[in-house]
C-alpha cells in the first residue's frame, strides 16, 4: 500500500500529542508537515509542544508555526483541561527548531505541488490555519483528497452548551472549510466521546512498551482528570479519532450530511448544525463519523505507540 500523503494542523494539547504519535507510527500515512495553531494553549506553547512531540520520535518532519488567534475573535485557551504547558505538566526534551515560514503558506506550497485530489489535511485544533489557505487560494481545494477535522458536535458542546471548543474558537475559519468544495469528514464529540481512556488503557500502554514516546503518552493520559461527561470514568481521546479515521476507517461507521457552523455572536456561536436526514434540500457536504469501535481504537493506539522509540 502506498501511504497517503498527509498534513496535520494541530494545537498540542494532550490529545494532540497522542494523535501525532499515532500518525507518526502508522505506515498507512506519510506525514509531510506538521503545522501549529494557538488553541488548547497559546501558540508559543503549542509550537514548542509540537516540536517536542515530533522530536521524541526521531523523525524529521518539519513543524511550522501559524496563527496565534482566530480570524475574527480574541484568543481563549483550554489550559484548564490541558495544563498551563498544554501537556498536563509533562516536560519533554526540546525538539528540533521550527521550520521557517508560516503554516498557511507551508500548506499552500504543499498543496500546489500535489496532484489533484491527493493530499489529506487533518485538522486537530481551531481551523484558522486551514481556513486561511482556502480563503487566500480557494482553487487549492482541487488538490485535496479529504479534510478530516476533529471539530463540532451534533448534540451538546463542551465549551458552551451549543459548541465544541475547536468550532467555537474559530467558526468563520471552519465555515470556509465546510464550503470550500473539498471532501470533509467530521470527527465530532458524538464519536470522540466514545474513545474514553480508562485506567486499563493506561496500564496496557505501560505494559506494551517502555519506549520514550509510549511512556510519555501514558504519563499524559495519567495527568488528565476524568471528565464529568463520562461520569468520571475516563477522559476522551478526541484528536486521535481524526487520525484513526485516516489510518483505520473500518473502526467507524458514518453518514453523509449537510453541515454548517453558526458564526453569529449569539449564544449559539460555534454550534455545528448537522442535518443527517435531508430536512432541507441541501447537497451533503460532509461525512459524519457516528460510531466507533472503542476496543479496536485503543488496541490500535497502544500497538502503534509501542512501535515508537
């Protein structure tokens, strides 16, 4: 199998770190560049974390910094979940220096060089960097095979009653992606909440490998408090679901939907409006991941992270 060329845009973040390690350990994909946005914590920290996470694998993947705030709104982080440094307090060795340039320009350059419908974009944070790409150069959507986003919710949000954090942080950028014409896949809270990391998964990862990456991942998992949404049974692995879809789509079921995002300034700002049943005469513009084989997902994550040094 020829690996799928992939660009990952992220905001590490505890779950981003797991997602990056899963991606870099998976032969099904070829990570060409990692771009970074401010989100879970500020850009200085997310960029340092992405460099460290990639560096710990020993792989030479360029990491490029991008936007530190949303297109039209002030920046707000989620350090209350991810800790002040974004990795739950874990200190990793400093990674290689960031590659020069800006994330949106790096993504545009990679897409320009790609054949039609060949490049997969995986977005794990606010959509600012990716939105800028298609706002500046909309024709590049023709070279995208798929845009996979961890964003949104059909039901209740996690930062407001209406909105999931990434969608709420920059809904205008997300709306650009939903209307750009490229195939979009949404890993929303509805599926990522099924990826519930429990103590048994942490123990299994520690037993599987004593490598630096697996050990760091287990420490990160240990640092995250159980969520109230899960009845404090565990915490959700949101971002790794987006990577798992690209690596192992058989773990999911899905439906074709019409999706937009509320860009108003009201209480619904950031809500993803997802129509699964054709209530309006709209052509579906997104694939909605609705069910996850959670056991298979964690088996995949643990097995792949155990491969890393």
